[in-house]
């Protein structure tokens, strides 16, 4: 009997990876209200109305999958550090599933997202306030009002630019496709499908296209691609919450390094931190009104929605805190790379956090296959005509 229990608690990497891939956790989709458009109209048609959001859970087999995974105590065919990482990952996926099913429950959404993503510290809040007052000397930002944005490009030119980028980076299995199922003028990257989906009627300036490419392909896609080559599937996908600060922080650092970070973008991310710090006990309307001192009305609505989505009756308090990762992550990456620039290349080994860079130094996971330099990116942008 003891032998059977031991066998059940041990699983090999392939088995665990297969089960993890069977989980469906589209939290962004589930947390998008099915009545967002009508509730937004009601909000702007009134001076007092608070949205009452409705949601729909995506069908899944998560309970059955998690039942098998939660028994696992050891990955038997890997280094103990990798085993511990996967055991933590299983617990994290359980928490993500709980978060998805908490949708509409203001208190649960708040509690789980605080535990998962944290909340702004007083120091982070003060630094966000400095940005909102226009004090950005610690950041290399471009002034949006005087920025030379270049030509406006349509779908064909954007498609051509992405193809050149893929070719230069050796991303042979990546494709760009038209999609009418995404927002107007948007570009969306599908890591699993290895596709870049683009609105067929898109219009985007050369500056903004460079910014999109360095953020999405130059960070998210390359970290996923390099992670895939490590042999540990989880390092090519979203994993432990701690990787998110690096993921988004590194993307923003890359923008800054290539002269693509604007003051307007930095304000947008700082104001999310501000809203998350003050907004827990506020209704949707109260937080929106507070943000009108910083943002125009649609910007104030967008920010309030981002930190209140997942809630049902927004007349009551609550927060969804995932968006803390942008400003917090950027500041964290800036500090770390300033102290140790060699970390930059190591971070590209996969979707890892700073602690896991030691795994790269020690040879536990492979060094990154592809890490373009600033000069390489400038060369690529020149070839792509942007």
C-alpha cells in the first residue's frame, strides 16, 4: 500500500507538463464582462450609476486535471530545484483556477489577487505620484507632444515589417494573420499558436509599430521561444506570478533602451498603481471621479475598469490587482540591471524571474538562443523600413 501511495505522488516531467497543458485558465477572457458595452453607456449617461457586470465562465475540465496534479509531491526525473518549481506551479495553477471561478465575487477577487499579485507598497505609490506630477527625470522618456512618429502604415506594410523581423530573428514558425475578432487598430500576439493577429484595417505609425515589435516580439515572443528550447515547457508559458514583474518590466525597459518609452505610457502605468493604492474601498464611480483629476474621462474610465474588472456590483469596493506588474516590474528591472547588466541576457533564457537567472549561470537551464542587442534592433528596424 505504501509503495502505491509513493508511486501516485511521484510523476515524470512529461506527464506533469501534459496535465498542465490540459488546464484552461483564460482569466482575461472570463474577466471581460459580457455586458461591458451597455454598462459603459449607462455609466456615461448618468452621474451616479455604478456598473453591474455580468460574466461567463469558459467550459473546462480543470477540476479533474487538478485532482490528479494536486497529489503530486515530486517530479521524479528532474533536478530537485526544477521539481520544486513545478510543485509550486501546480499550486499556482490551482490559485489561478480559484481566481477565475471567483469572478463576480468582489471580496474573493480582491483577496485572491492580493495574494497572487500583491498590492502597491507606500514607496511604489510615492514613485507613481512623482510620475503623475511630471517628475520623470529618473526615466528616459520621450515627450509625446513633440514626438516624431513617422509615416502611418496600413496592414500590408505592417505584415511586411513583421515578416522581416521574424526572418532576422530566426522565428521561422511564426506567422502574421488578419483577424476581425480583435479591437480596432490592435495587434495581438498568440504565444501558443505562434501567430501575430492584426486588425485588417489597422493604421499605425512607424514609431508605435517599433514600440509594439520590441515589446511583443522582442520580449514576450523571444522569452517564450528561448524557454521552449530549455526542455521545460512551463518556461515558455505563463507560470509563477513572480515572472510577470520581469516579463512586463523587461518589455518596458527594452522600449526605454531603444528610445520608444513615452511620458504618456509611463503616466498610464503609474496611474494604475495610484488607482490600486487608493481604490479598494471605493465604488467604481468614486474611483473614476478621483481619477478625473489626472486623466480625461475615457482614460479615467479605462483605468477604473482595469482595476475593477472581475467585480460584479461595482457600487461596492474591491480590486483586481494584476496591473500592478507594469510599473512595479519596470522599476524592479531598472534597479536590477543597473546593478548587474549581465542579468539582461540571462533573463532571456525563458519566462523566468531574477532568482532563476542563477539556474542559467549554473547550467541547470540552457542559455538563451537569441538575445538581440540594441544595435541589432536598429539594424532590423532599418531593414523593415520602420
